[in-house]
């Protein structure tokens, strides 16, 4: 079932003082959510990651964002996979500490 998720687009912006700050722009997109496969959980866990969900969305929705909000919780996007012979991309989400 499709759900509305928020991808967080982040860019560095220079303030008038010359300081650089990260500006976040939320972008709502539709995605199909699914569980992490057992092998993905084991492989990512060995790398110190905390995999939780896969969000599949049309490739046109994804522009390199590194985090997303799903059901009010913030996740990091630790890996992507473009589905062969389709216009879809899988976003692999990990739980973030303190989120």
C-alpha cells in the first residue's frame, strides 16, 4: 500500500555573515513500504547500520536525499537500488539515534 513519505533535500547555504549552514527542504512523495529482508538486515548490521524499512518510489522522486521521514520518524537513507526494467528506486532506510 502506498504511503506519503517526506524526503529531506539538504543543501549548504552561505549566510550574509559568511557562515555555511545546512538548509533542509522537505518533499512529500508517494512510496510503497516494505520490510527489510533477513540478508539485508544481517549485511547492514555488520556495517554498524540499523536497517528498518525499504521505500519504493518512482525514480523521478529521488534526487540524492540522505534522509526521510516516515510515519513521523526520521530515517537515514543508507543505500539505493534502481529496479531493473522499471522507473522505480528502492530506498533502504535505517533508524537514526535520537530520532
